[in-house]
């Protein structure tokens, strides 16, 4: 039996204690408009970090710098298992040009928790809340080493 699954990447864009969330436009496979961290599927043979950068250029019109993976989880989408890799990212660009979302907001983590509907999304935010006290120091070290 051959296993079939999709890999998707999610961008947790971080800026000074806030994250960017976006409200996805309704579509055939998900007919509701939901708040999310912007995300997208990898193309065949695409590396996750390259796919993440491509998806954010396509969906937000910005360049992002992936920093590290925060979480990974599995969902079923149209009956197909989908693995979502969630990356903390930074960007010098704060203004986005939405192509697959109706609106976006910079919010603190408690507000993101309130906006998200699915447990997997909420679990990612809870992990970020645990990391939050360490992030400024960690991110400053990352910037100095690049």
C-alpha cells in the first residue's frame, strides 16, 4: 500500500510580541472564512523552507526569513492526511498585500487564541506563549549571528 499525504507550511510572522493572522477567503475545500497563520501546500519535490518563502510571496507579497519550527500537526483535508509544519518567521516588511485572505491583523497571542477556531491552531499559540519570554533574547542572538 502506498501512503499519500500532503505537506503544508505555516508562517508565524513575529514582530515585537505580535503575530500576523489572516482571515482566509472561503473556498471549495473549506467553505468558511477562518482566521489562521498564513499557510500553503508544498509543490512536488519542494523543500519546506523554500515553499514557505514562496507561499508568503504569493499570499502576502512579502519576503520572510524562517527562524525555527514551532510545531507540526496532522489534519485530514478532503480525506487526505496533511502534515502542517509551523515556522516562526521574521520580515522587514510589515505591510502585506493579501491574495487569498480578506483581512489581516497584527495581534498579541491571547487575541490569536480567541480568533482561532481549531484546537491544532490553538495548541500552536499555546506553545508560542510558553516560548514568548525567551523569544526576544533568542531572536537578538539569531540576528547577530547572521
